[in-house]
C-alpha cells in the first residue's frame, strides 16, 4: 500500500489560489482512483474531488468550476488546483487512494495522512 503525503496548504485571501500536492511513495499507475478530501473544524470529512486512472473526474458541488484535480502517473503525484477560494474552503485537506471511484467516500478509508491546512481569510 502506498503512503501519501499532502503539501501545499497555506493562508490565502478570498479569491486567491493554492495548489495542493499529494506525493505517493510508490507507483500510482495501477491505482484506480485518487481523491482529495477536506475536514473543517466541527464538521465531517468530505470528498472534494476524485480522479480515475484514465482521467475521469468528479467534484463536490461546492467546488465545481473552482477546483481541478489532476494526476501525474509518471511522477506519482496528484494535485488539486484551487481557485476563487472562499472562507468556507478553510479545512485540512487530505488525499487518499481507492480501488474504484464509486468507493471514494471517506467511510471506506481507515488510514489518513497528516493533511495540509488551507486557511482562507474572512
């Protein structure tokens, strides 16, 4: 099982952009689906975006048109480009890997990385 390390978070003004990175310890070529999640204080972890091995993507309604997920199988990396950030995007962001885009809900995972904090000022 590959280990995943998230990075790229920070403090940003509303309307700003950030690019999160998820580095895998091994090849992600055979991993069917990769996803980005977030958890805000006092809230449950939610799936933000997912991408299949052949590039099919899906997004939570709250981030559609603002966030873009991508993966680079040659570098074993998954990215989340976040534009037009809003204060409600403030959360710790995590990535994870799954066998199917249909089973990417947080409930299917027991292991999580340390995440990366994204804070959008009010």
